[in-house]
C-alpha cells in the first residue's frame, strides 16, 4: 500500500513502514513518531534529515538496497 502525503510516499511492504523522500527510502517502523515530528518542523533537505536520523540510527536505503532487503 502506498499513501501519499506532503513530503513523499509511505510504503507498506511486508508490514514494514518505509518512507520515501527524494528517491531515498527510510525505515521508520521503530521511530515513526520522531520521524513525523522531523517532517512537521518542515525540514526540506535530505542531508538535514539524515543528520537527525543518524542520531537515532534509522537506516536510509537506496532503491536498490531496499529491493534487496525486501527480497530476503
């Protein structure tokens, strides 16, 4: 299931919630509350989001990495 919102797409794969932003996929299953707060503060650049995410160890996947991850 894909749900569009202001910032990108939330994709459900195998009951895992993955957020797509500027062709990057961010696994948000454990940290969705923090992630939503980050976007509500209108962070516009992926690099800024990555800096915030590194602090709480959310993995960012490329499309290739995500495909391989979901295949396993």
